[in-house]
């Protein structure tokens, strides 16, 4: 089974809000110094889903990441988890792409990779969190899409997908190839270990430029022009927190209950 | 640009217009009036026909009814096909959906097919001086808000977060047109089959409806300790919620996750226990009237959004809190 996973490198989403800074003029986030970027959380779970399928029926997992040259780090991280190879898509022409632009470029890279049975994405990226790229990519490639998967099985050229909904789940059957987006309910990703870490460390991740995948010219310009960010701001949130104390935590709790009972 | 008018993709829940649809009709009406164009709605499903007049009462000028039985419950392929066909025929300038199970799946596919510009999970929708749709949405987990515009791509699309705008006012004297959508879906075009749907019933008060939510995080430490939260919740007639790590660990069912990628709740009282207050979590509870934090780390971010706090080990706080509430509420 040939699986392609799209992974994005993002600013560590778990930085404390106090460290989160933006430049409103350029509408960009200023990464705090010394905080290394990470693999987007749901993409790591998509990699985990791919690895589980490979554990069961073998196959090959190819990873692609569109971003800066440092995105090689997240590709290596996935290789340490169990993927086979990966590519970084980096080009000046790829800067500031919106969801359509990203989907277009990923689609071009997938065309170049060739045969596949399954494309996996995260449900949404941990930075801009659009939750669109997977579905647009599937529409561009003309393949079926199932979003929010928490379990994927493959048998007889079919994919059985458990999909999260608000009050439970659905079980769907999709043909191959299809695109599936992974949700966190899939479960925790494996920790890289042993030999795989060494293999990953030795891996050179090739960089594909716009010309290498034919993602350029008026086609790219058109793909880029769907949405534009016109403003970025940090909402102010200031709440005065009244600290409740007492001679003991238990006493504080009783004081708190008394206070709340009056407000409810 | 030939695209004109605002289209709301409606949702039907238990035979009625979903609350989000009534909210969207309200926003859609405003936008359509400012544009001087029509507001239309698309209703899909076997029982949609009966709701046409209602959508008109809530503000629609035209209601398209697609009554194919393949649309009775949400099917991604079928809904995408039907909505895309209608949009390609009617060429709306703006298409609005709810940021719900259905909208989150349908909107990006529809956008992919139509080649428009889409903003997801919007908190605000307005028009700029050029009468283009300006969508405001949280980004970076809620650390920032971005505004987005689609300068040339059409339709301009957005999903609106439920409960961010008031519902449209009903006016049964309003007049409009109910238009059956012609053309049936081709079952062969439905590539993904729905095998089954499983509802996971949660006992007690539903999280979304609860007036009190007691929410636990990684600091709770075990499934067993989560029982303490259930006790407190039951004394207060409330529901239990959880952070993602607590769900990941299996201490609470996944359906109880609150936050950016879980449920959004706005109870009167939100008691956050042993959770740090990550931005992606608090996005799901900031609408609460009172937030109470119990955490043994006084630097935890949850104290920046809480109204009341206790800095202590929750194990020493919860039993006394539960007992005191029991006493006060029985009096
Ligand atoms: C794109 C994206 C989407 C996400 N969506 C969600 C979401 O929808 N919902 C969600 O919850 N998370 C979400 N997350 C994860 C989120 O970023 C945080 O990782 C998560 O909310 C942290 O959970 P926590 O507070 O339980 O754990 P921690 O951050 O580990 O906090 C545990 C807290 O417990 C306290 N504690 C420990 N022991 C005790 C004790 N004995 N008594 C009292 N306090 C104690 C600690 O001081 C600490 O503050 C998302 C992340 C990303 C990147
Ligand atoms: N720059 C990127 N490189 C690789 N994959 C991406 C990139 N951006 C988005 N994706 C994929 O698309 C998913 C949804 O992204 P988004 O629509 O931005 O929320 C992510 O979880 C990734 O799987």
C-alpha cells in the first residue's frame, strides 16, 4: 500500500500566550526566540495512522511538507516514527500561500510522486487552523475524501474509516485511492526509538522547487489568489481573578462554594 | 463578476431548522440588505419542503428545496454534489455555512469544487467599503484574530461559529419563493458509503446544555480521580468536560473534549480543575459567565481568564467544595 502524508511545520502551538507576538504591519507572527518549530499535531497523528497501516499490511509511506527548508526537520521526525521517505517543497514562489495555493502545490508534488492508494492530512493545521487543505486537495485530485478519522483499516482495495461526529461516530467505506484527514481521537503518536532515530538522522531530505513539480506560472498565480489576510490582531483578554484563600485548601473550598452559591 | 446574492446552506435537525441556520439567516439578511441583493437558502433532505416557509419567515427571499432521499442524513458526497450544482447554476456571491459537523466537512469541499475563497470558524462577518465579505476568525489557536477577504475568487464563503450572533427574528408575514431543486443525484457519484452511525449516549446532562461544567485536565492524573469531578458535577446538576490530554489518556470519553477541536460551551459556571488553560482549550469555554480555576501552579494561564481561583492540590479542594455545595444547595 502506498501512502502519502502531508505534514506541516508550525510554530509550537503550546507556547504560553504571553510569548505570542505578532507584527500587525506584515500580518505575521514573530516566533519567540529559542522555541523550535514542531510538526503540526494532527499531522503527527496522520503519520501515526499511516504507520499503523504499514505495520499491518506493509507498504511505503512518503511524506511531503511545504514550507521553509527547515521543514526537513519534521520530515526527519516522521522518518524516525516509521515513514520511508520525504520531500520538502520550498520556493520563493510558495511564500504566503493560502489554503488553495497550498493544496495546489501539494497536488503537484503528489502527481510527481506517482502511484498512491491513500493520502493522509491532518484535520487542520495547528497555526492557521483552516481545516481546508485536505478537502481542497482531494477535490483538485478528484478523489473521495473522508474527514476527521479516528480509525482506518484497509482491506480488499477498500478503506474502512471511523469518523468522529459530535455525538458519536460514523463508519464509512471509501475506495482507494482516497484522502483522509486525521483527528486527535486517532490516539497518541508513537515515540521515535532506536534504529529509526539513527536512520532519520542520516537522511538527506530532498528539496523540490516550483520547477521540479511544475507548480508555477499563471496556474500557481491563480491558485494563490483565493483569499488574502487583511489584518491580524491579538484580542485583549483581561480578567481580574479573585484568589480565594483559607486556613487550609478545604477552608478555601468552602469559601469558594459560599461565594459561588450566591452568584448562581 | 456575475455572482450575486447571499446563499445560506441550511441544516435540519430533528425536522426543524437548526439554530445555526436561523443565526445564518440573520447575518445573511443583513449582508444581503447592504448589498441590495437577495438572500436565499438551500435546504436539503426528505423533509426540507415543510421548512421553506419557515426559512422565509426568518429572512430568506428564496428557498431552494432539494428533497432527494439520499440527502436525508448528512452524506458528504451527496451534499457536496447538490450544493455545488446549485451554486454553479445560481452563482451566489456569498455562501454561508455553519461551523458544525456538516459545515466543517461540506464547506472546504464545496470551496474546492467551486474555486472560491473560504474562511472557517468565523466570529464576525461584514462587508468592507468595496462591499466584499470580510471574515474574522481566530488563528493560532485563538492567540490572534485574522480578517480575510476574497478579492477575486467567487463565491466568497465562510463558516460561522454557532452562537456568535443572535438568531434572526421570525416574521411569518414575510413573503418569498420556495423553489424545488430539479435534477436528482446520481447514486453512482456517491463514492463513500456510510456503513453505520453510532451515537454515544452520555448519561446525565448534555455538555452543551449544562449550566455548570466541571472540567478536568492532565493534572487529574487518573480515570479514577475523574470520579471526583463527576460527583461535584452531579451535586451542581452539571456535566463533566475534559481537556484533550485527559481524553487522550482515556480518563474521559472523547465526546467530552472542550476547546478549539472539541465542544464549545458557555455555561453559567465553568470549574476548571487541574488544567493549565492552554489557548486551544479555553477557546471552548470563554463564553462562560464565571470561570473558576483550581490549580496548584499559581502561574498557570487559566488564572488569567478565571474570575475565581484557588491555588492548591485539587484533591484537597474538591471534596470540601462538593460537600459545601451539597450543604448549601439542600438548604
Ligand atoms: C491545533 C490544536 C488544537 C487543540 N485543541 C484542543 C482542544 O480542543 N481542547 C483541549 O483541551 N486541548 C486542545 N489542544 C491541546 C492544548 O494545546 C493543550 O495541550 C491542552 O489543553 C493541555 O491540557 P491540560 O491543561 O489538561 O494539560 P497541561 O497543560 O499539562 O496542564 C495540567 C495542569 O494541571 C495542573 N496540576 C497538576 N497536578 C495538579 C494537582 N494535583 N492539583 C491541581 N492542579 C494540578 C498543572 O499545574 C497544570 O497547569 C489543542 C492543541 C492544538 C495544537
Ligand atoms: N504547508 C503544508 N505542508 C504540508 N501539508 C500541509 C501544509 N499545510 C497544510 N497541510 C496539510 O493540510 C492539513 C490541513 O491544513 P489547514 O487547511 O491549513 O488547516 C494539515 O493538517 C496538513 O496535513
